């Protein structure tokens, strides 16, 4: 049986790239919905890239890391795709954040 700790880096990287491509394609899915349902969003992925790059000794700053995930600067993505969050979305996200804290 395989574990994530022993998964080949090339396989893990390919799966990560596929996840990022999927999220870029699904610009209709809002970050607030991802946070509410899964407890992470595009920003989280960008932050994880920033943290991992620093740990690897090849730092990528937050805006650049998030642009890698969004496929464009975060502000541009927000202007093009992000809608106004509903009270229900915000409540679900708050519950998820509290569960995952």
C-alpha cells in the first residue's frame, strides 16, 4: 500500500498541477464555497506554495504564489470571477473555519 509520505514527487506534482488546472477551469466555483465545503480554497493553496517554497530555500512571495494557483494576479481573478458572498456562504465558511482551526 502507498502512503502520501512515500508517494513519488513527480506523481504528487502531476496531481497538484491537475488540481490547479481544474480550479482554474472552474472559475464559477467561489473560494467562499470551497472554504465552506472543503475547509480550503485557492488562497490556501497559494499560501501552501509560499510556505513550501520557503522551506525548500527557494522562496516565492504570497502574490506570486497565489498567481501560480489563479493563473493570473489574484486581484484580476477577483475582478473577473468573484461574486458577492451571500450570508449563507459566509456562515458555512465560518463554520468550516471553526471546525478546521
